[in-house]
């Protein structure tokens, strides 16, 4: 088992709060302050989890430069109080950055749904023949 350092625990907390503030900012009709705070917390948490050097290497790889510019440009637009356009640009950059990770995540979700308890739960909820 891989030991988790204190910095990584702090990073998970920062990232969690960042995601919370981003979702809460979207819920409150793209509140620019909450979105900017969430973006800053998420990026700080990412730097704490994987380290500053590895996160800089991740964002500034040659093949990911376009995706990183869209993502960080979207963060900059949100910070400069253009939340709707910034979130669109940031979302596009996020999809480009993590497109190689999506098959792994969907594969993991597929194995989660193959667990005996969850598969019976989902089969039970979807097989209702009632009209209501």
C-alpha cells in the first residue's frame, strides 16, 4: 500500500473544497467569486497532491499545450469575472486534458456496476413494470 503524506491529505481537502465551490458557483447561476475561489483551490490541491514540479510537467507537456492553454485560459477568464465564457473554455480544456483518462474511469465504473449488490440494485430499480 502506498503511504499518503500530510501534503497529499491537505491536497485532497483543497481539491474537494475546490470542486464544492465550483459546483456551488454553478448552482448559484455562475457566481464568479465562488467559481474563481473553487478554481484556485482545485489547482492548489492538485499541486499539493502530485507536487509542484509534476503538476507543472503535466500541464506544460508539448502534446498537452493546447489543452492546458484552454484550461488555464478558462481559469483566467473566470478570475477576470467572465464566468460563463470562462467555464465553457475551461470545460473544453478539461476534456482535452483528461481525454486519455476517461476510458480508465469508465472501465472502473463498469467494474463497480458488476459488483453483486450494485448490479441487483440497479436491475431491481430499472425493471419496474408500473406506469407510475
